[in-house]
C-alpha cells in the first residue's frame, strides 16, 4: 500500500476561523488577556486576505468581547465599522458576520437600555441568518432574543428561547456567561420546575421549528397582546 498523501496546510481563512473558535473558548473561560491577543492575531491574518468581510467578522467578535467586559464605547465603534462594511450583501463570510454583528448590536442595545434598537438589531440578525445556512450562528440570535424577552418581563418566553438556542446549537450551553445569567434569573423568576419545563419546550423542538421560534417578529406580536410585566 502506498502511504496516504499529506494533508495540505491550512488557508489563512481557516486560520482566522481557528482563532475565532479560540476567542469563543477564552471568552467562556474569562481569560481576557488571551482574548485580546487572539483577536489581534485574527485581525492581522484577516488583513492578509482579499475578503474584507473576514475583517468585519473579527470586528464583530471583538465587539462581543467588549460588550461582555462593559467597554461599550469601543464595542459601538467596532459595530459601526462592521455594519458599514457589510451593507453590500456579500455572501460567506459576510452572512455570518451580519448575523453575528446584529446579535452583538442587540446585546449592546440591551446593555444601554435601548429596547427599540435591540428589536431592530434582532430583526437584522434574523433576516441575515438564513443565508449563513448555519444553525449554531442562529443560536446567537436566539440568546439575544431571550435577553430581549427578559427585558420585557417575559420570563417564560425567555426560557423557551434559551431552550431553542440550545437546540440550534446542538448542545446545552453551561459555559457562556450570558446564558448562565439568563438561566439564573429565569429560575429565580419562574421557579426551578417552571423554568425547566419552559426550557424543555424549546429544547425539544426540531431545528426548523426552533429557527421559526426565535423569529423576533413572533415575540413582538406576543408583546403587543401581553399585559406589561406578564411572564
């Protein structure tokens, strides 16, 4: 038998996506120094590519890290740059970047108390997600939709959306800071059993139904008919 041919070296794009996966891991571990260093590495590699959308994807990830650390001014600047650069409608990785940037913009708006802005950002992210053809990236939108529901006092709906986010991701997420915080507050608001039941409703959906469940327009319609503060 002849030996198997060696694998080719990774492309620069593959290396950038590898960096982004490490950034996600370091964010979950709270390792700020490594997050910053890896963002710098990813940005330098993205600059060597001919696709500016990759650089905007890195910007969106850095903005997410900045929102999580409370550096909202820098997060806003990064999001503004990314959104301006992504208006052209280019495909991969622009579709991923638009979805992620919309989700991070929603998180930024929620942090600043701009519920109307958060709703618009969720709509933008959800509209961009189908082109990405990637259910896990849609789970980012689902988590922000859960945060939006919580901000309106809709704790049951938030729990369902957290479950749907897990279905879209393909696994429960016990390491993301925002998911942990939403889960803790949801359990406090609903009680352990009611939260688990609502979360299970979202988790038990199939992928296609879960994608429909997180549509921000659906929550908007529910909010239009619900009593204020009704969970």
